[in-house]
C-alpha cells in the first residue's frame, strides 16, 4: 500500500511520495538521525530509494517521524547551479560522520539568559556517477530538526551561481497553516497572517518564514531558517503536491534568475523545522540560536536591554507643553525627562534629526548625512542633558544613509555616547543585503553600538553571533493603527506563534488610547489602539524584545496607575513558559526574571476565561499584583481593575478577559 501510494504521487507530481517504501533500497539503507529523547527522527535517503518506474523520483530525500507518526512525508533535497545538472538526483550515500552536542552558554539579552544546546548530529556525504560531491548536515534536537547543504571544493564548482534549491516540505496530511503572504521579495514582512489548509495555498503566493502548521493528530511544525550567511533568504511556494511546499530563494538584484554567487566550499543556511505537540512549546524553543555560531563579541557588558521613550508614535502630541512640538531640542528634552522620571534607560530619536534635503516630514527615504545634525536639534546639549538624567540616546536612520556614512558616523556616535541605531527600510534579504546586515553588525560592535533592524526580514539567530543586534521589526506593528485597523487583537494573538518564533520583534506597544472596534478611529495625531488597556499591558510580557518601546506621549501616562506595570516589567528574561493558547485565539505566557514572574494573557475578539495554574513558582508565599479588564472594559477599553492577592505554587487563577481583552500580572516573593 505504501509503495503504491509513492508510485501514485510520483506519477501525479513527477517527484517522490512518502518514505514508506524503504524496502526497495538497493544500496545504502535510509539513515535515521534521532533527537536526544528519540521522539523526533529525520530519515535521510539517497537515490537508491524510490519507485523504479520513474527516474525523476530517484533523488536525495528526507522524511520526519514524530512520536512514531509521519509528520513530513518524503521531501526532495538538492541544489541547482547555473550550467550544471541538478545536484541531488542520482546521488548515493558514501559516508557518515556522527556525533553529539551537549553544552550550555549564556546570552546577554533574550528570553532565557542560559541556553542549552543538546542535539545529535550527522554529516552525510553523497556522490553521483560523475564524481560530484554534496553533503547534508543534520542536527536533531528535542524541539526540532535542521539540515543544510555542504558543497565541498571540487573542479566542477570552483565558482558557481546558485539558481534555486530543490528543497521541499511535504506534510503528511492536509495541514492547517498560518501563512504570511508577501507581494514580492522586497518586503518589510508587514501584513496579516492567514489561516489556510496547505492544499489551498495558491501557487503564485510567496509565503514568508516562519510558516506555522498543525498536522492533524500528529503535531505542530514551523518551517524557518537559521544562520543566513553569504546566501539569500528563503521563502516558500506551493508545489505540485497537494500537501507540499517548496523552497524559493530571494534573487540577487543584479542578476535575474540567480540567487547566490559564490565559490566552493558552499555552506547554506539551516533549513529548520521546529516541532512540538503544542504550539506553546515552539515559542519556548531556542533552536534558532543554537544553529548560529557563538558570539564574536568578547565583552558584552555594554549590551543592555531596556525600555525606551519614543517621539514618533504620538504624532508630535504634547498637550501640556509650552514649546512647539516637533523635531527640536525642547521636544527631545521633554521625552528625555519622561524616560528619566519613569526609570527607562533609553530615548529613541526618530527621523528628522540629521541633515537631509527632505521634501516633507514623511520623506523618510531622503538621503541624510548622519554625521551632521539638524540645526533645530542641539545634539551636544541633548547628550549632556540626557547624561545628567541617566538616559542614553538611540538614533534612527534610513539604511541608505547608514550605507554611505557609517564609516564616519559610527565612530562619531561612539564619541557622542550613543547607545544604538535603529536602521530602517532595507526591505530585502537577497545575498547582498544579507551580507550588509552582517557588515553593519560587525562595524557597530567595534564602536559599542546596539542595533534595531527595522524594515527588516525575519530574524535568523544573528543575535547570537552579534548580540548587539538586540531586536528587529519584520512585523506589522502598532504603527499601522495610525492609518488602519489592521493590528488587532487577532493579529496580536497570532504573532507569538508565527513571527516571534524566529526571534525578538520590535512591535512598539504602550498605547494608552485604548479602544474597542466600535469606537476606534485611525489617526496620526494621538493615535488609538485596538483592544483593552489590560491587553496592551500584557503585550509587554507576551511579546519578546530586549529593546521595548513605550510608545505613547508622556502626558498620556500621567496619573495612570496602569503605567506602574510598564515601569516595572523587565525586557530580558531568565525563563519563559507558555501556559496555554492557540494562534489567532489567545495566549497566556509566563516569564521569569530572578525570583519574580510576569504573566501576560491576551484574547482575540472573543470574551474568554482561562485558568492559570501557578505551579511554575518556587516554594514559599508570593504576592500577585493583577491588572485585569474591568467589567465594562468591552465598552470602556481603558478601564482596568487592580488587585493584590497572596498566591503559591498550588494556586490556580481564573483570568476573565472581555472581547479584545487581556490580563497582566507581576508575581513576586511576599
């Protein structure tokens, strides 16, 4: 039956079916690389396995078994190099080198300060009849598997131009997927996620990573990539198999049809499959970090997390100010005062501070000389003032300005005492831009500058190697509410299970103009947010970002007890646990900092009550400070109820959330 299924799929799709016909091998048996706990197994086969009726089915393939069930059916592997026959079909296994890793390392900022890297790994060598060589490196973790191609130096590939990969991802069933569909390769990843069946994906859709999927009665799997270096970013597109998608690479901007120009040896990024019984376990995973090289920064003491005041979101609102709000010294000092009084370490000065021939306030792409300051901003005075207030400055810049001036600007920023640079509008992940990210990270590290990549592609774990890259955007964030109603509670409950799987996201929460759907108005000045105040507070726990914006204008927080939670909540953590939730519906997540725990719960537009067992607490008595939706919060979204109660690890809290609601809790030893 299994062989018949393979033959039928092969005849229909002109490629191989599930790896259940392994009894047909003639040479090397399929190789099994299992996770340390034995629950995830990647089965790698060569061209000797497959129905003999169709030569196109005879290629390198992998399949994945999870808890003894097929999660991924047999999926093709290989690379197409310009002017060369396909690498993959016709290749046979000629050698295996295996080993184990179990090590622990620390990161300066992130969702878990200490990370364990535990895996079984193998490098499997293949060769075809022409003597061409290709290896597949596989790592199997308890929370997923990853593989990458290793193309050794050899006469046929001294120099090469990679056109595409043959890499496939075939689900064993008609999985429910949550795609982010992009309009092209040059994208900021700013759109809503959808819910589809994999069989219903359109072939012309370009799907971003990570792609989350639920394979019925088997498990959850998210496809993404890690350690993109000297290569192009990967996307997914529907292939000719009902339940399959294939890899697609971002093309170079200077060579049509070419993704990568390089010399052998070639090492591709890791193709990652995060795997778990429950989607919350994927949120807890550090597999992306584990697939990147160790930090190249020896002394990371200057890399520090924190919250930041920000002048852009409010649209120049400052109702109580006696000065004219705008990009000027007085306004920036106003925000520095706010950051200092709130205990925030940072103030982010957005677009307009540098000299540029801008056609208007929204002309962000105008090339700016970031070594020269707008005459309306007295930078020496601001830097002196911020230092007196124990606040450090971040500066925004368009990437083209950084590209032109960074060799002069970064040493100057270090001299000024600038904390970091928010770099925007790259909107690409072709080979050239991927290299640019790494070059900028290295140069910034030389001058003790942290980075926030905005207008960016999804994270790939670069922050392990260059931990000064502490966050990035690559997400449709809170800013969209200034001109639309798109970043809704449904979007917020989806992000932890999709975009956030790849790494931190600069979503910029903190709006205190909270509204339900009926009363929401999109506006640039004093913008509103969708969802309740408690929902907004919970985002500081639910979303991960070591640099977290406090986005509203200072006066909006004045006299608001809810602001105490924002001042208190950390932005880097020792541990994370997802207690419950599903994408597009709800999530309850707990994060630990020292002995304190913070619990954030958010829901979509459905009112719901969730039970939160506190069995993650240590021994002893604790106090829970709870910011909950008020009974009328569905109508008056800014209304919350604050309470305190004694709790311990035997306590279970009943968390009631209104439509678009949430709940934020600080739990600390009594």
